[in-house]
C-alpha cells in the first residue's frame, strides 16, 4: 500500500511539474545557501549600492587625474590599472546583488536557467577575476617601488611606461586564464521543487563530467593555487616589501636632513618628493594588507578543514564561515574609495592636478567665454549715416550726422558733436560709379567699421579726420548737385523740342 501511494504521489507531481523532474531543496540554486540573508541583505542590499556610487565617482576622478599628460609615469600607470580593477570588482556583482537583496528576490529558488548562470558568473567568477587582477597589480606596484628606492640603476631598465603596460596586460591575461576553467564547473537544468507546500520551478545544479570524476583533485588544486598565488603569497611578499621600503624611507629622510643642513635645496626638494611618494605607497599597501590578510587566513583554514588535514570547522559551523566571508569582502569594498583620500592627502602633485582638472579649468572656461562675448560686442559692426540737413540750388554747406542703423533699417536721431568726436571710426566711401546717380540728393548713408581700442587714435587726430571727411563730402555732394542740375537742363531742352 505504501509503495502504491508513493508511486501515485510521484505521478501527480510529474503531472504538475512541466519539466518531469523534482529535486530536493538542497540540490537547487538558492541564494540563501550561498550567502546568509541576515547579513547579505543589509550589507549587499542596502550598503553596497552607496559604496558602488562613491567608489565609481572616486576612482573615475583618480583615472581622470592620473591620465593627464604630465602625470604619466610607471607608478601612475599601475595606480590607474588598480583603480579600474577595483571598480570592476564592485560593478560586476552590483546588478545581481541589487536584484536579489535590494529588491528581495533572494527568498525564492532561482529560475530560469539564464538567471542561474547570471548569478553564478556575476556573483562568483567575474568579481574573483578582477579581484585577483587587483591583488597582482598591487604586488607589482610594491615591487616596482622597491626597485625605485633600493635599486635605482635597475629602475631605468625595467621601470618604464612601455614595460609597465606589458606587465599590466600580462596580469589581466593571467587572471582571466586562472578563472576561465570555472565557466565549465557547473551545469544547470530546469526542475521543480516543493516550496512552502507548492511545486515551483527551479534550477538543478550539478557538476560537469570532467569535474565530477576528479572533484577532490580539481578543487584541491584550484584552492591551493589561490591560497599560495593569490592570497597568502602576495600578502607575505608585500609585508616584506613594506618593511624594506620603510627602512629605506628612514634612511632617505636622514639623507634629506643632511642635504638641508648643507643648504642643497634642489636635491633636498627632489628627495622630499620621492619620500612622499614612497610613504603614500606604503600607506596604500598597508590598507590593502589589513583587508586581505584576514580573508587569506580564513581561506587557508577552510581548505584545511575541507580536505580534512586539520578539523577546525565542522559542517555545522559552515554558516559561520560564510558570514565571515561576507564581512571580510565587505571591508575590502570599503577600502576601495579610501585610496582617493590617500592620494589627495599625501600627494601634493595629485591634489594640484585634481584642482586644475575639475575646478580651475571650469573657472577658466567661464572667464574665457565672458571675455570672448565682450570682445564680440566691442568688435561689432556699426553703421553711421551722413545726412544732409539742407541741399539747395545755392550750394549751402552740409551738416554731418552720425547715427546707428537699427534692426528695422531706420536711423535714430543724430548724436551730438561731442559724441561724434568720441567715436573712433574708419569710413567706407561708396563707389563713385553709376550707382552714385541713384543717390537721393536729400540723404544717403555711409557704413563705418568700429576698430579695436588698441588702434584708437587720440581726439585731435579723430577731429582732424572728421574735418577731412566733411570736406570730401562737400566736394562729392557739390559734384552730384551740379550733375543733377545739368541733367535737369538737358531734360527741359528735350521736352521743349518735343
């Protein structure tokens, strides 16, 4: 009877599940199985978006400052690469964390398969790739600074920009190669699972054939490699380099004080800048070690327990290890925007370039735009109109009126003689061709171009030019008047003949 009831239950379940398979809750992809929600929700759901925003702004400004032409040095090339890798370590898991923990989708099993693969890649593989890159770049930074300080002849050979760029490319390629095998660890199939008394779709996770057949060998090699070459190894080397750099810094500081007593100011200033850079890098490496060493230690202890070398953590204590990993990773993300504060507080050149890039340039642009607008107004073209007050047959003298042509083409009222002498203008005389015969004897206009202030003559020269203009204008108008009178006489004779 019991066997028949179980078979009947399985048949009913198969009919309700469209995938014809039912899995246990421990076999499906559930975010709570990976990251306990009591810590993941407040840290990854609420605090992480703010940290991502702050780190994005800070690291973008770091890259913008260090990519300036006068800031392109081998050390700054490594600092740029570290800032970008740190930023990518935060950005890549941010969307999936926002979907899971900020929007509250972590409570249900993941479905469909595309979401399961997205969770696996963006929560685990991509952040580990960029974090590994950041660790190895920081190690390269410490080695390079040690060569600069303790072995200056070798620095001329190995510490130049082209070689550093090749090192950065090699580190990125090695990190991608290290994590590339993880794309082929798992596979997902669509299944169903009982959740709160209901049958819902989910993703069944299982190892691929080549991993499942050699699971101890594969994971043993992978995690030992990470402990030696990603966590403990680089951290140990950086601790040694930090100690050596600190000793070299103290020695250089004693040398600088000696140069200062000898009044060798130029060499003293150069050595002081080098010491400030070394001290800044020591602080950066120290912050890195403070956040990375706890993660390296807990990873090593976890491997010992998993491979049963030393029983430190029992299976029941595994959730405690998960919480420790969450807290450790969160403090690592908190250290990313701190580098910007270190650069501003300990590098005078970085701070000056930062102000020039983001503040002084904007002020200069505003001043330049206002100056250009003023110059365009001062160099605008104005028009002046010479109009005859009275022209009669007796040939009386003409009065010159200076006016500005309005937008409608009409001339406003004439200005005073004092205003005329204060306008520094160069006249453009009209062409004395056949068009001159079409000029009205009562009025005509002449355009003038306003000159720059540097070309402005004094008042005496301006008044003399005005007199010459008036004299030439009288002669020209008298010629026009005589021509008009002669034309009227010819017209009268023709009408008389008709």
